[in-house]
C-alpha cells in the first residue's frame, strides 16, 4: 500500500490484486500533477487555456490506471465517471474508494465497451500506452464534448509523444502541453465543435497466412489497444505451429486471450471442445469473441470472461490451458502476472491436465513452472521462444 498526498487529503492506494510483496506504486507523478492542477495548487495551463477547472457537471476520467484519480475526485466532483479497459484497474478503484470511506455509488465505473456519458463537462485522460486505444476512445467521447468542456490529459514525459498531441488536435481541437514536473506533463485540448474528426477506424480485421500453423486462414478481429493489432505476433505464430492435439470435447482455456486466435484455432480443430477466453482487458475479450464468431463452427461452445486470471473458473474443471503471459504492467516489467496465471492454472486443471506456455527464452518460465507444477517440458523452441508444457499431477 502507498499513500498519495494532495491538498484534498491523503489516500492509501493499492493495485489489484493486493499483494504485500508488490512494490509497484498505485499512482504516478502524472496523477499527482493533474490533481494539483485541479485543486488549484499549480497553474499548469498554457496561454489560451483557463488556469482553473470547475468540477461541476459530468466529470469523466479515461484510463485511470488504479483508481487514484477517481478516488481523489470522488469527494470533489459529482459522481465522477471512470472509463477503463482494465478489469484489474476497475477492481482496484472499488477497493481504493472503499478504503477512502466513499460509498459504492460515489463514482460510476464504466468499461471502454460501455456507452459513454451523453454529455461530458470535464474530460480527464490518463494517457495510455496504446495510441490506438487513445484514438478509439477519443472518437467515442468526442460527441459528448461541447465548447465549454475542459479536456486535460496527463502522463509521464516518456508517454506523451508528438503523435499523442496530434491525436488530441485532430479529434478534439487545439492542443498544448504544460511544462514538465517530476518527469510528468499535462495536455490541454480545447474542443472545437466545427471539427470533423471522422469515425474510429477500429476494429480492424485481417486473415492469417498459410504459414500460421493451426491458425491458417482464420479471420482475426482486433479492437483498439490489442497487442499486435495489425498482424500476428511472432510468439503466437510459433505457438500455433505446435498447438496441442484435439482431445474430443475438452474444456480449453485461452488465458490472457488477446484477440482469441489461440482458443479459436483450438475450437476449429476440435468443434466439440468448450473454450473459455479470459483476459483482464475488456477490449481483448470483445476481440476474442468477434474472432471466435467469425471462424467457429455452428454450435461451437465458448465463454468470454473479463477477469483476474483464472479466479472465475471452478477448480479442477479444465483440461488444457493455453497461455502467452504478459510481462509488463503498464511501463513496469514484472513476473507477478505470469506467476498468478501459473498458480491459477494449476488450481483450475483436472489431474493430468496441461498448461502450455509460450515465452521469450530470457524469461525463464521453466523455473517458475517447476516450482508450481513440479515439472516443465520443452515442446518446441527456436532462438527467441520456448513453448513449455506443465502437467498437473494427482488423480
């Protein structure tokens, strides 16, 4: 747990899932900079933009990483609306709001797949890592903005690029940046009602080439923000060439499913299988469902879950878990997510069930798997990737 101090008060914040060993902070200098500006403690506005922002009307917070902004605003704005692509961020926000003494309805929590508010008077944007996600969400929110809407983005200087500012300028209106403070910067944009920003180019679609193994010929659908949205990433391509054989009616989990191409390929190979697609990204789950619907046989069975690893899957009910774990949490590199996926997979698998994991060689997943499962075999490898299989023991 770590404390964010503001002139509005101090807030004890955590990430989700809470882990006392987690040393990563639940807020950043970018969050603190924006809150100082909103509280009137720092005039960061460039010439031509108001020095202060009133928090009346509808305040929407896009991309709040762990709920720091929403938690601080809950006592100063009328039911701020959080819009996030992250199930984990949404859960962290609920916990942080409760810890700060706010009622459950002190903020309205929406996903990037939900309809945004019809009118937004203050739009606060925690600039995401994905430029595509920012583009898509600005397009979705632009109709709710009006000439008097205050639009302020925030991010670390390494996260705000010329392309970021060009997006705000093209979709919202005239855009300027603040001076940097503690390696963070604010982005100010003035809505121009006369601007014709067009429509979002997302989702995108492409067909997998003939050399994509079990995925050859599949149509892939990607909503904004999905990893390698315009092509098949090389790790997944390698995995598809060595997909587990069909088992006839197995329960397969595509864990950290992204666009769902692994689980979809498994379903096409075994139409009697039941495939559960799981990701913490709402955009990813929507992509996986669209990919599955575009390719699966009529009557094929699938479930789509936005959640925390395998926490929503009953123990001992899964035959195979397919997993390409992420090793970044926003800008931080961490093995915590992979470890949580591995331990969750062991609990979810039936005795004799298998976890198949693809990873870069340098990540050393075989060591982690042997600690969790007691075994890990190399199925295939090349100079960059290793595909591993761990089997749950017992009867």
